[in-house]
């Protein structure tokens, strides 16, 4: 799917997995025993997509290439929601936390699938959300005495007790009851929320109880994106507006634009694309990734245009401090580049998409980024290629 806009037509969603079992020579209710040699932080999945690197990697060793073919599903859990299930779940100290499309938060025993608690905004908050929810944020202070599970619903940010699901504090912030929950990231005792159709960003000091809007709101800015997925690097918040084709950089302490980034804190992403294409079909909805002081940018491209004139999904790298365009990887090779001749009849001139709309992963030590590239346009017909 070039656009990454969801799995259309699917109504009921089952949360499957978390724990898979080894078949044969085990017991009637098999379960995986964590390898004691693995560090605790590697046994958990405390951060969306596995870590701030978004690398979807675990060092656990019990499941390997020799036994992976023997795995079977140990349990399933039905969310009960009739909408798109797009969450990447968290696992902390044996509990799996999942958000449902209507913004419920459910804690499950990761080994058995047993429900430990459910927080339902329709009953305990401002009302049910709609359509999709991609993830949660887990935070724990350095001493380990304070823990929070963070989510956003209908213009409010909520902090839940991970052990009980009890609501610990709320903060007003994102003035929108839109279909996408604001993206939330946390670092150094501060949680940042960005999202909503009115384009809002805010920073809240962690801690406190009850309504902390007046006491813990550090700053609020009229900069945001409906479906942004921000990253924190070098003391700055970076994200992309999903429709405007612009990249933003805010000082994480003040919420003000970093005027040394791009042009007055903003980079026009369309400038690095070839002219003459329908660039309104391109957006930026998945998390970016920062590696080797470079922000690597993919794109989501509409799968449904009636003509083959979608913009190409070239991947671009921008300097994390200045916003300067460092490089372009041409996913559709241009004239004179390697393998351009495989695009017969000059199809490379008109073809679009071939984009990276999903989260990328990277290896900081090697300085490499790994790109899951989609199909060329048009996604539903290939006779013109």
C-alpha cells in the first residue's frame, strides 16, 4: 500500500500475539520462558516500535531460525472495536498494553492474554475516539518510583497508572475531536503532544495529580499536524505536516521555532521533488528517523489517483540542525543512474510512488538506514510500466 492509509474493509480486529508458543514436547498450555541471559530492558518492549530508533528489534534469543517454523499462536484478544487496528503494543514487566481504535487502553498478561484492566474514555474520560490509534507512551523516572502510561483522547492528554489503569492526571491541550489521536513522546521528565486539525503542540511536565493544565503546562504552540509522529533530537522536536509538505523544528524547552533550521524554522519538502506532479497526493504520516545527525524522510502517497501522475517517493536526508538537504535516494532511478534502463520505454519519467510510508529503522553504529519501499504507481494497474 503506497499511501499507508489503513486496511480498508476490515471491520473486526483481533489482537493476536504478544506471546507465541513453541510446538511439540512442551505442555498443554505452552508459554515462552524468558532467557535469563537477556537484559531486562531487552526483554521488555517499552517504546513504540521497539525504541527511539524505531528498529523493531529485540535481542531475545529463545525464538530463532531453528524453531521459528514451529511457532503457533498462544492466545488472541478481540478488541471489540469496528475500526482499523494499527497499534504497536508495549510490553513492560510482563504486561502488554494496547490501545484500541476507540482509544480504550487495555492491559493484558503477556503470557496468557488475560485482561488485567481496561480504561475506557467513553466511561472514564471525555468520550470514545474514532478510527485508529497507533501507540502509547510509557514513562518511568530514573529512580523507578514513578511510572505513567500516556495517551491522548478528544482534546485531552491522560496519564494512567500502568499497574491499575487508574487515571492519575489530565491536561487540556489538543483542541480537536478528530479521528487521529495526537502523537505523544516523552523525554527527561517532559511529555510532548502534537496533533489535531487545528495544528497544536504542547509540553507538559510529568508528575502531579488531577487536572495539571494550569500547574504543569510548560508551553503551547500553534504548530502541529493532524497525524504527526514527532522525534526528539539534539534538544529539538522535529515533525512533518502530513498535508502541507513542510518540516518543523521547535526548541523543546520553549516551543519556539528554531530560526536556524531551514527558513525561519520550516523546511519546504516539495522543493526537492520534481515539478509538474500532483504533489497534493503526497503526505507525511509515519515517524521519521534520525541517524548520523540526519533526519531521513519518507512519504505517504495516495493509492487512488485516476491518472499516472503521482509524485515519486524519493527518500531524502536533512541535516538535523540546519534543515539543509544532504542527499536524495532516488527510489525511481533517474537518467544516468544505475538500473534506470530497467524502467523500459522511459517509464521512469512518469512513474510515481515507490515510496517509504511505513516507519524506517537504522543502525547508528554503522550509519545505515533501512528502507521498506512500496510499489510504483499506479498501485492497482501495472500495464503502463
